[in-house]
C-alpha cells in the first residue's frame, strides 16, 4: 500500500478515536519545541528555514496534535545542552526527543510511551576496533561523546563513576577527535551516527562495534514550567503516541526524513563523499 494511502488511513483512525476534545485543550494554541539539532533524521536544523528544526519527531508530534487547534513551532536553540537548559527554565514548552533520566524528570514531564527505541553504540576508528561485550571493557580507554548526552540512567551512573569520557559540542567534533586519536572510542546513537558519517564521507573510516551500550526509549517531554503543560494535553499526547506506535508510523516515516536530510546537505554544499 502506498505511503500516502497509509497516511490517510492513519489520519482517519486518529480522527475517529476517542481522545481529549480540542475544546478541552484551549490552554494553549502553540507549542514552542526544541531538541537536539544534530539528530538526523529524527531532528535537525532546517536549512530552508533558518532558526527552525525539522525531522521525523516534528512530523510525529504534528500528527499527534492534528485533531486539536495546537500548532508546533520547532525552533533551533543551538547546542543540545542549551535545549535542555531552556526546557529546565521553561523557555520552551517541549523537547522533541529525550532519554529518561532521574535528573531530567525533576524538570520535565515525559509523554509515555516513548515514540521509538534508540540503540547507542561504541564507535571506533576503523582498524582500531576492540572486543566490547560489557561496560567494563571501556575501562582505561579514552572516550568521547556529545555534551550533556545521556545513554540511560544505569549507564550514565556507571560512566560517571568509572569511565574517562570527555564531551564535545557536536557529534562531528567527537568523530574528528576520534580520527585524530584523541579518543579511543566515541559513544553515540547508532542511526544518527550512521547518518552524520554518511554526510561527512567518514562511513569507511569510523565503525560501530556490535554490542550496544544501551537501548533507550526516546520521549516527547514537557517542561514543568511550560504554560502549555496540562494533565489533559499530556494524556491526549500519550493516547496519540500509543496509536502512532501501533501503526508503526516511525518506521514508515524514517526513510522519508533520511532522504530529506541528505538532500538538504547536498543542496547546501555538504556533499557526501566516499
């Protein structure tokens, strides 16, 4: 069945389902949303609209809100660390994708269930691979990752107590330091890492090790200080995300947004190299 027809069936199913009526959600008519702008194809900077974000997570959120009068204003707020701080202080309403941690739960409400699961892996310079089976295999090695990145509460706690991991402002910077032998490995999500390396022409120079360090759910989250954060809207989004998951909507949209991101990179002079 063509994707367009599937989408129409999806829209019809959501419209006929029994959720919170739009009239019950009048506390807010626009959600200011941000997130990790270096997370293609889930989320990235929209080169066609400077200052804005686009991606799979934004389309999912818009689908979840389609039977309300609420619009999505997806803004590029810079690096991931700043996005988290703005959610913490209520300067944005939502994050379009965050892993669950105890610290983040203090200032954000999570929309359950997650809208996808993301494996995070150990990346190495090709030719410098090592045997990785468990977290202890990273001891005495120099690691790198994106600043303020999380790989789940359990791994974060272990890493803080035991591992030598330095943070970089961008994933590209982490991979560059790996290739310069400043790091022995980089921790990053599998799908997003493959996408970034494809665009940078580094897919033949950096490789993921087989076993993930974690597989974590990725959630929409509300800032606890957001004026749009209400029990009714959280419940509505929870119901809609559940329905979208049932329809495998994330998987259906993945390739569409992967191709859109690669096309933007090509159009704006970031051409993948072999």
